[in-house]
C-alpha cells in the first residue's frame, strides 16, 4: 500500500492506495497514529484509490474516529471508491464518517487562545485559569530516615487525597503500617486519582479513583502534600528541530509563568523518554547497617533507568519545583538539572492523543486512568554521570498546570 499525506486547509489529508485488508491495515494505523502524535487532530482519509476494504479496514476507520472524537478532533472519509462506498453503506458508517459539513470546526477549536512564550527548546501557550491564591503545601514525615531504611510504624500516617489535593512521596494503599510494610513505594496523587508502585517484587502499579464517597487514601512514610487550585495551564510543543524539551526547562518555565520561587506542577505530556528510579524493596526497619544510597548496596534497594524509558507513552508527572526552596522543602528537593530543584513522580500510560487548547485537569487525568494502561511509576531524577549518564526526562508536547506555593509547612509524620 502506498500512503501519502499533505495539509489541505485545516485538515491533514491522508490518501492510501491499494487494499485495506489484514496485511495493510496495520500499516495504515501506524501512519495515522504518527500523524496524530505530530499534533494533527483533524484528519481526512481520501479513499478514492482504495480498491477493497475488509472488516479489519473498517475497524481502523472506527478506531481512529473514536480516538479523535475523544479529544474533540475530527476524522472523516472523503471520495470513497465505488467498492468502498458500497461497504460504508452496508455497515452504516456513511453518515458517521462522511457528515454533510465535515469541514465545520468544533467549538473547542475556536475557543480562547492563550499568550505565547518562546523558549530555547519549546513554544508555550499560557492560559490564565483565574485562581491566584496558590497552593498550600505540607512536608510530611522525616525523609532522613530513607538513608538508613529506618521507617517504622510511628513514622507512618494516613493521608486522604481529594480532587483538590496533590502529592508525591513514599506510600502504599492499605489501612495500617503493618498491612503495607512489605509494599511501600513511590506514589503520586492528582485530581482525585492516586497511584503507587509496590516494592514487593510484583512490579505492577496500582491506583484508586475518587468515586462517590470513596476518597483515595495512602499510608505515607514521607512526602509532599499540596492543596488548592491551579493558576495557569501552559500548553507546549517542542521545537521540530530538537524534538523534545527537558524537564528542567519545563520547570524553569513553570516558575517563570507562576512568578514564584516555588511552584506545584502537573504535567500531562507525550514522553520522549523518562529518567528515574524506583524502590526494589520497602525502606522499613532496616537496622543500623542498612544504607540505601551507598555502593554496592544501592543496587539491591533501587532500580534505575539505564536509558530513557517509556518513550512515546503519555505520562502524568506531579510534584514541586523550586529555584529557592524554603527550609521545610529543602531536604525533599533534588537537582533536576540547570538551575532548578524538585521532587517529581511520573506515571507513564499507554499512548493516546491529548486534546489541544484549554483542557480540564480532572477530566484529562481521569480519562487516562479509566481508559489507558498504567505502565509504571517512578521518581524522576537527573542522571549527570560522565559517559554513562542519560541526562534528564524529556517530553515532546503536552500540558503543564502550574500554581505558586503560597504557604509551606513542615510536619512530622
């Protein structure tokens, strides 16, 4: 099958030539997905030179129609060959895929636009969300106990995460320290969703969503817990010549947008590769000789990415970034590269396109947990080792919600 594509007005027009059968349908799917990854959410499939379409070809049309509908994009068919036209009529898809006015823009595409920012490796469109009070942040627990793996029942506390709460740290789902002591791992919580990576060897992340009176609860050893509403949404696209923007540049831009020294951020973006670490076993009751960060024992306690992981996944990253952290935060923030520090956890999901423009955080996050596969969870780090380091996490395009930290408190777990 030969496939060509070109921009025609506000559509990316894709024209396959040949047969849409079991052999070639996957090839067409790959091309369409790559076009969506490049940010084209209005696709017209010209089928004038398709001689035959099987049920697998029909499935491709339905799948991409639904994918683009989910993000308020447009997927239409034009100029079907006589054979394809007959099939569309027989399966009842003509009115769906060939509407009377396919070029009409959907409402979201003529919605408000934000102010533009150009930075080294990306372009940003910034929307003001009308909330200027900023986030309240608490530092929970004693992170110093991590080095000696010395967390015990007295250091564990239950934390509820409502739709206005955001958090990162070490924790587990359960009702007590005893129940969780063999599973504590990295967690993140955002917009009524919470997820964590168990350190019991199962290597399968778990999550909870707010449903009715059910509010996600974690047993937390240490972490950052923030509450409030976001002030800004920054949509970003990496410059084509570089293809990706680093986490540190996103953090710097977030602080600039917030006009603050410290900010809470949530990033939902297509990953160009994540760099991070996760616990191999829980850091509890370690004893005097347990040293999590010393060689060679560190290899048995922590799993590190040796190269960028989860490239082309859609990642949710949550945390706090700062260029001048307050004392209560200082022990919890680590260098991200360049001139910023932070504490950010990321959960990669199976890929789906992200709607452009002004989008809702809760709806976006929930749709990922409900409709995609959670692939893992890690603490993002900068890897600057000479010759073997893989630098930092990078993203191709996405959305970043930002709020300045208005109040920071230290709190014993």
